[in-house]
């Protein structure tokens, strides 16, 4: 889960673009070059993500290892790769090579038709909505990076008179979310469209509520909080989930795996401090419960992986992608006490 970094890389403007290209190189690199590439990646992490060394962020402060323990060096959290699997937007240059295209297509097979594309559930969305109350009856709501739209539908049901705009830059997700919204009978007040969250096509002060489940990392939390603030009305509210460390002593293999994907990941307190530094007052926060990871996300993904493992038996390239997805699930199964998703609800301070 990283801002702009990923396995299925597209080049994006800004500091993270080198890192994106590097991951694309890394997955295609012969084994003998892995440690060199890891080394370069970590140098870049330090340069491009200066918060790494700042105590105030609460990040796990530890020297990153130069090799990823016990894993194929190309492995990153699925959510990191997902961050970059969408349609390139204008000005972006696609840098993936054919190996990446193949891996990406298998990855997309895993990630098409799942109930959701990240941890979350209706109860948690409802709990966050309760923290955001009071809201105007016909609130203007923006759901950023809506994926296939599960939480978009929940928002429409929980706020029955709200006008909702939902955006994602991966067109198949936008189409799926639109279908779900229509099936839920909310098409007249929920508009789903393709948009890049780094350049949202909205006016300042347009929304009473901004929602973002599992995607702020795509543009970096500080950047997201800053840009979203200007889209909110003076007393507008914000709700988002963010990956955080729940312990400051995670096992090395887990630490390195997350740092390869999301070097900016901090503690829950660090994320909350950032929220107030960016001009919001905290209304409440909670860590997503375990079942919000399993029921609508990892269990369906495991079912999909079982089918695809049979389909791609004997195809090492495809199997490597599936193994990576299994690894992500396995890490959560083993280490869910070490990290989680924090749901944060805050109000814009004037
Ligand atoms: C972890 S998924 C979360 C999706 C959904 N909110 C959910 O919880 O099911 C992250 C989403 O971010 C989207 N995304 C990644 N980069 C984006 C960008 N630059 N602009 C818009 N959407 C983006 C992906 O397409 C994906 O749908």
C-alpha cells in the first residue's frame, strides 16, 4: 500500500515515480540483480518518503533490510499493486513490460468480481457514519476510490437522501459500482464516474462529507488530507481508512514486506496527529474488526485463488502472482495483531 509505488507500475508525476519504475524493473530483474534493486529501493524510500526517519510519525524506526526475508523480491502487498492497476490517466506513461502485463492480467483475474477491493464492511461504514453525524439530510457526499462500490451502496442506504458522487480510475470498477448502485435503486442520486483521485474534477467547498475506504495511500495521506480539505464545506466531515501499525515491534519479515510497499505507514497515533496537523478535528476512530478483513475480502479472494491455482497449475509466472496474493492473506492471518486499518472520522476546522 503505497503512494504511487507498485508492482503493476504506471509512471506518475512526482517523487514516487522512480519507485514505481523500480518495482517494474524489479519484478523483471534476474535474481542476481535483486539485492541491488532492493538497495536502490530503500535509498529511494528514504529520499522520497522523508517521514521514515521522523519520530513524530510513529513509524517503526528500523533499518530496512536489504533483502526481503523469505520472499521473492518482487512481492508487495496486493493493495500496493492494486493502487496502480487502473487506467493510465492523461500525462502518464505506461512503463510496464510484457512480463508485468502478464502478471497484471492474472492479478486482475484475482481482483475482478470480488465483493470489495479492500477490508471493510457495512457495520464499520455505519459506525463511521454515526461518528460523522449530524449531517445535512441531503448531504453532498464524495466517495473517493470507490472500487466495485460496496461501501458506495452502503452509504446510499445509510444516508437515504444524500447526493453521492463516487469515483475510481479503474473503469471496470466504475462500471461494476454503477451496476450495484442501480440494483440498489439509488441510481437517481448516486453518480459513479472515472476520475483520478490525484486530480479530482470538483469545485472547492462542494461536499459535506468525503469518504475514502482503503485508498488514501494512493496519493499519500498528507497530500490526501490537504487536497480533500479544500473540497469540503467549512464544517464538512471526512471519513477514511488507513493501514497502521498496531504494534511497534512487528516481526522482520512483516515489517520489510510492508515497508517495501508502504514505507510511509505509521502508527494509529501518527495518523491521528497528521489529521489534526492538516486542519481537522477528530470526531472518532476505530480499528476495523477482523471479520471486516475476512468476510467480504480475504475469504472471497481465497475462493478465487483456489480456482485460479487449478487453472494455472504448471504456469510458474501466473502461479507466482497467486502466491503473492496468498502471502498477503497469510500475513494477515498470522500477524493481524501487528497491523490493521484505522477508520478515522474528522471535521474540517475553519
Ligand atoms: C483498496 S481498493 C479500495 C476500493 C473500495 N473503496 C473498497 O474498499 O472496496 C483501492 C482503490 O483505489 C483505486 N485507485 C487507485 N489509484 C487511484 C487513483 N489515482 N485515482 C482513483 N482511484 C484509484 C483502485 O482502482 C481501487 O479501486
